[in-house]
């Protein structure tokens, strides 16, 4: 009898041990995901196209959608995402806040998608002297305006700069609160349809306004394989856009909630950056992206958008561009 009880107790303990181990295995966290912060923006859409085409199936890649760029920046600070798609001025601001980031990919370069437009009565940029020019208070818009004015021999102090949120560009133009406005797509196309004249656009600023993928430096080592998979899917999607643009646009349009014809027009004004152009922009001594960041910092300093200039010698990490073959 006592022997039987001892056996029963041993069996129960053994079963309990098995159950505990099973629960521990079941609760084991899945492989850590590479969470990439994004907003609804044509520059982000190549990654979402890759997801739509199932290039990220069975991979630890999670595209996190935010409603504003500030939310993306805050998520990087709070470490709820590991990576994000940003404009270069946003990269600079994060670096100045002591957040260590690496630029590992260029997704798009504006080639006409940002522009200075004017009321019909303004015939040339010189006519803006002493006039009101509206602009969002971001470095890329200020940089474009500065270059436009320089091209016409006008000093920045000779215009009246009116800070305007991008959602108010069209309203300010229609109410004639400004004589010109620095804007970008999709607002640019809408203003053109209303008669605005494009005086200067980003096609005259080679490789200046771009969106890049950054990763927090403190998580790069643990996500090396995920980053490689992310870039491989991205380059496959770039190739898909090249050879199947109409179908790609049909897949992109619903997420952006704009017409396919509008997206077609926007694609004429941006360059989706593939592997070869990433090689050109990120691999070099020094990389073009680093030089652009240095130039943009000087613009930000001169217009009071930053208080100091950082050394950015190590901001670019091109190891995956060096290793990843075209549309692998």
C-alpha cells in the first residue's frame, strides 16, 4: 500500500514537472520583431507594397503605422519601435536629443514633389521681394525656399516668411494670405490645378530632400538578419514598381486614400531608390547622405532650427547595402 502511494506521488510529481515545462515552453516569447515606424506617405509605400506582395511573410518584420511623424519620433524615443522612416531633418533632431541612430537605406528622393508656388500675378521669383511666403517650419522646406531665393538673387531677409502648417497650405493660398507657398505632394498637385505657378522645385536640388530608414544603434546587432530581410523585400518591391507600376499603384492607392491618377503624378516627381542608387548614396568616402546631413545642419543653424552642429561621421551604416545584391 505504502509502495503504491510512493509510486503515485512520484507519477504526480513527474506529470507536474512535464506540465510546468510545457507551460514554460508555451509562454516563451516569439522571436523579437523588427518594428518599423511609418506614416501614410508615398515614400513609405514601397515597404507596404512589399508586405502586400507577401515578401515579408514568415519574417520577424512588423510595419507599425502611426498617424503623425511626431508619433514616430516619440516611439523611437520610448523604444517601442526599433526603426523608422524619417526625413533628414528629423534624423538630425533625434541625433541632437542624444538618440543614437544609423541610416541604413534611402527609400525616396524628391525630384519635383516639393516646390515653391506663387499666385498667378507673380511672374518670377524676383517678384517675391517684400512679399509674403508661407512655409512649414521644417528644414527641407526652408532649404528649398533658400535655394529658390538664391537662384533669383534675393536675400532671405527680403521676404516675409509666414509659418503655415502643411494642412493649411491650400487654404492660405486660396484666401490670398500668402503670395507664395513652399509645399509638397499631394498639396502641390491640388494647388497647380487651382492655377498656382511652380517657380522652383526639388528637381533643382539633387539628392537633398530624401526619406531614409534609420535603426536605433543599440538594437542593430540583435536584428541584423531582420534588417537584411527587410532590405531584400524592399528591393524586390522596387523592382516590382519598375516593371508593374500600374498594378503596384492599384495596390498602394487604397492605403493612401487618394486616386490612382494622383499617385501616378506623384511618382513622376519622386525617385524610388533602388539598390544601385543606394550604393551611390550610402557607400563612399564620404557617403553622399552624410554630406547632405552636414549641409542641412548648416541650413538649420542659420535659420534658428537648431542650436548646434553635430559630427555625423558615423551616421551611415552601409553594411547591408554592401552585402545585399540587387533584388536578391
